[in-house]
C-alpha cells in the first residue's frame, strides 16, 4: 500500500479514534460491571425459579432462559440485546461520521479535490470504520474473557468467541448498510435513520415476532435472527450465520463505494 | 450537446496523460454545460474556455451558477448535459490525472476540524505526493498564519488563509479559486493578489471566481459574467469597462443651465447648486461642444470601473 492509499485509510482511522475508543470503553465497562455481579447469581436456584414463574413469551423475548447458568446469564444481561445493539449503533455512527456527515458538512470537498478517485476515498473510509468495529470487538472480547476469569464465570471460550464474532459481524452488517445508503444519498439523517432502524427494528423483530404464530416466519428477515437465533452461547454456531452477516456487509459497503462514484457530491 | 454519460463512453477519449499544455493552448474547454438540481436550472448551457497562462475572472451575483460550474469542472457535480475537457481530458473518467495538475479553493470552505494546519497540509501532501516544507513556511509567514492551531480554533479569515496555502503550496498548472478572499482583511487581499500574479508569472493559469470586483479588475486578463446560469458578457476587463457609462461631473460659475438634461448623450442628470452629475450614455463630443459654450468652472470625467460595468450589465439584463 503506497503513502497515498495509506493516508486514505489512516486519516479516517484517526478522525474517529476518540469516538471509537469511547464506545469501546463504555461497552467494555458494561460487560465488566455485568460480569462482576455474576457471583451473586452463581448457583442461586431461586433465580431460575423466579424466571420460570415469568410468562414463557417474556422469558423467550428477553433471553432469560437458564438465567442462573453462565450462558443464560450472559445472554440475558448482555448478548441478547445490549452489547449487539450498542455495537451496531456504534458502527452506524462510524459509517455516518466518516461519509455523509463529512459530505454534508462540506469537509470532504478539500479531499475530493486531490488526485485520488472518489471510490478510493470512500473505500478508505469503509476500511477505517470496519477496522474500528474490529477493534471495539477485540476490546470487548478481552474485557469479557478477563472478567470471566476474575469473577469465575465459566463458559466455553469457543461459544463466547462465536458470540462476540457474531456481534462484530452484526455491527459490520449495519455499517455496510449505512455505507450503502451514504454512497447512494449522502444525507446524515437518512444514513442514521436507516442504520438505526435496521439495528433496533431487527432486534425487535427477532425478539417479538417468534411469539406470534402468524409473524414467526418473518423473524428470519432480521439480521439479529441470523446472528443469534441459534443461541451461540449455548450451541455451536453454523457457518452460514457468519456468512449471512459478513457477505452482505462487504457487498453493501462495495455498493456504497460504487454508488458514491456515480452521483453529485453535496456542497456545504 | 452531448450527454455526459455517452460522451464519457465514446471511444475517442484521449489517453490519460495528455501532457503539459503549451502556451495559449486551451486548458479548460466547456461546451453547452447544463446543470439542473431537480426543477432548479443552475446552469443553462454555457460555453467558455481558459487558455494557458491567463487569469480568468468569473463574476456573478449569488446563485448565478459560478460555484456549480466550478464543481462540474472538478467532477464534484455531474453535468445534466454538455461537455467539459480539462487539460484535454474528461473530468468524469480522468479525475485523478486532472486533479494532480490543479489546486482548488472551495467557495464554501469547511476544513477537517480536529486537525491543525500542519496536519492538514501533511495529509494533503500525502495525497499529492509530498510538499516543499520551505515553501510552506514561507507562505505561512506571508499569510501570517499559525499552522499549529486546530482548524476549528481558526477565525474565518485564518481558515481562508489555510485554504489559500493549500492552493499555492503546490506548483499547479491551474488554480481554481472560488471566492478565495472571502473573509480576508484588505492586507491579506493584497497579499492574495501578489500570490496570484506570482503564480501567473510562474506559468500557472488561474480561474478566479469572485465577488470582489476590484480584485478581479486588478488581476484578471479576461472576465466572464454569469447571470441566472447564463453568460451575459465576456471579454477583457478593458472591453467590459468600455461598455460601461462614464460618469460626468460639472461645476458652473452660476446656476446650472436649464437645458443640460436635454443634451444628447447625457443621462441620469442630477443638479445640486452649481454642480451637475450625469452619466455619458452616448458620444461625448456633442456634450463637450455644449459645455464649451457654458460658464464651466470645473469638469471631471471618471473612467468607469468594473463595478460600473457590472452594475450596468445587470440593470440592462433586468
């Protein structure tokens, strides 16, 4: 990679470094604090009894099955909702701030006037955002494994890694979608709206649709269903789930790169 | 008029490296440029060129289509119709090769906020293959700009200076400057004019869009005036000034003669005590003949400047 291409990646990497590190530290802190209360739940049968008294739909919707087990505890507290949603939100923010927000603010124009293609500029920003999604995933993973060791939360490393990887891929998918919209339209409100709608809406669809016999089949349209319907903390994850998130993420980002090269660039 | 998509697909595209332009050669050739934003017709079919080594002033009020034209030339906007050739190349397909040979100051200036001036120059330097640090320091000193401050901490004028540094730091063949002195104080506007002249003396061509008519008058070899997306006048500064009305001021020993406003060629006559002002709308010989027979104590005929020409032009068009 020559200095020009390196700058197209490193510039955007530096531009969102502070925001990305804040996201990583905040999510990691939630993970740490949550795992820190595990000793109070460990081996406590009354928790499971309390959960069993809840309506089955509520238990299913909020991922509260087996809440007294390490897998159930992590799922119900972190990986059924909070961590994937926060990571997806962060990814949408990274994509938006590096593309449509810069374009809408007129700050991209100075870069676009240089001897590089539009596609290369946009692709550099895609790579930068995905690098930070990966870094956030790694930071959360390190804190998760470290907290598990400190607070004696015993769970298979392979299951945990699979879950964290799926969280990262789900975030990558929402980032890819945001890049596709940014490449096509370049309006921050639309990029954020679509990205967050899919992130939050997908979560709701995956959680609630299975409770209705008429809607249950439609739950499979949600990327959350592709990621977590197999309960990766408890079961081995099928390979297609990684591909179902990863391949569209790359394809959507590539579409954004292509689309950005074919339209007008907004002025400030 | 050629649709840009089809024009780009034509097999007659020249090779990417069209080579340096020779003196007098057309650097920029715009034919039938049209740009619509939905129902808004920003540019309505304009033709012009810029020849190597000249300074072209691009004038017009807000919304005339100046920035839209420039952004089409830079391939930031895709024309609705028309053809643009820059250095003999197509901006749509040969953008990097074209942009390597020009520098640009945007009209609506927004810079990355967290970078310092030095960091921004280094970033652009990486994209342009390096820069001359001595030249950077020299320009910073001339423009009195502190490069260690973050761009968000800079005043409007200082941000504009930083943008000018980005335009003059690299030895470009073409400088495209869109309202480059907006927000600059008069001293810095003077420094800007010096920089433009130096660039021209070094062989650069300058495409200067400006509201500051005196600045264009001092620097431009040729001027294009745009109104509502159309070219309404073009020529040298002298030619445009020649089209404008001269302003006449006459002092009389006694009352202003009653028939002054009837003299052929005089218009807009106003009288105040022993003094009359008017604009010369026709040949000056009959006016002078009339005045020679009057008790005139003083006479002033002012050369019109570009502003007069500009205002006349807009009054005519309106």
